[in-house]
C-alpha cells in the first residue's frame, strides 16, 4: 500500500475499575462499563521501528484489522504504554486493542469508527468496550450494544486490589455456564444505573455482592460496611478480576476522599490501594501531528 501522507498519531483509551454490572439477562451475557481516568496510550509513527510494548492480544487485533483492510503489513512503527495493570479487571486488554486499532487506522488514513473497533475486538476476546462513548451495556462476547447511558455523574473511586490475577477468558466461560443455570433479576438494576448517583452505586454494589458466589473477593463485605460508615455510596467490582472500587459522592471534596481512603487502607492491610481515580465516559482520544 502506498501511503501518501506520513502521520504521527497518538491515541489513548481509558481503562476501567471492573464493571458497574455484569451478569446474564434475557438469554445472553452482559456487562455495564465503568471507565476511569487511567489509560493505555499508543503512538504510531514512521520514526518508530517495530511494535514496541504490544502484547499478544493487541498484535492479534492489529493483524485482523490489516487482513480485513487488505493491507499486507503495517508500514509504520508503533509503541504502547499503559497505566493499567494486567489481570486485575481494569480493561487493560480492551484498552490496548482499541488504542492499537485506532492508532493504526488513523495512521493509514482509514479511521475506524468505535463500532468497527468493537467488531474486531470481540474476535480477539470478550471486551469491556471502554472505547465506546458514554457508559454502555453490551453483550461482551458478541458486541451487541443493549443500552447507552450518556448522562451519568462521574464520581471518584478509590481502587483496592485483592491480589493475584484472573484470566478473563476463563471467567467468561464460567459465567456462561452459570448463566445457563438461571439468572438474577437484573432489569431493575439496569434501570437504576440511569436513576442518579446513589441508585447507580446501589446497583453496582448489588452486582458485586452477587458476583461473590462466582469469584469471591476477600474483605469485600467488610470493606463495604466500613466504607459506608465513612460516607461512601457503595462498591464497584471487577467481575472477572481482582479490583474493588469504593464509590464516593460527587459532592465530597478530594481532600476528604484522600483522608478516608487512607483510613480504609489502614483498616485493610491485606488489600493494596491503587489510588483514587475519576470515573469518566468511555471513548477514544487521539491527536494527529504531521511527522517532521
């Protein structure tokens, strides 16, 4: 392929703090995304050599895209960096895949829409879809979008890690088996996500508690009680990962959140505090610059 214009493209995609909800509803699996302000960043440029920092899943997604686009080889170099730890349920693979596809397609002058990225992403693995705008409920296996929540508040979350790592594919396979045996009453919770910050937190907390039967997290119930006692609204959990997020009211000052987070960290020394992050809308952010 002849590339008439050489571009230097930088793209970033948010990770997540688990999922607001995840389960099995009306005969199919679903999750509701929980994007946060921590990112995978990918740069594609003629001045770079090779594919730096790309894992197996990101490389697979790039190859799928090139094959579908009829391009034999990506003509630029690419570098991936990430703030997202692996195997924790923070959408590191989904963010990597989306950022690589967005950067590659923009560098080649054939920008992919988020829906096209979703089509490719689910061919690699079940996706957290943090690259879709807003907060989204979707079938993470097929990519069918069920609901889009566009006007939610974005509270601060204090992220705690319960330790270890989880294989996403194995977790989704177990969830499918559980889904065949029956489902929870999810309709009210799916509607509650759009009914204000407190109701959203209540729904996320219930989903996290239900998930304890499938992937139990040490200290979750105790952390929930202690966090509520000092003003938190509830918890969000990685349903196929190891992290838990404490949800704080939007009106609470950052200084208060820092102080109360430190208190929780002291109360639960078995958990690792990964810091405070703002929940945000999903989506792809990129900057294009002519290569000098």
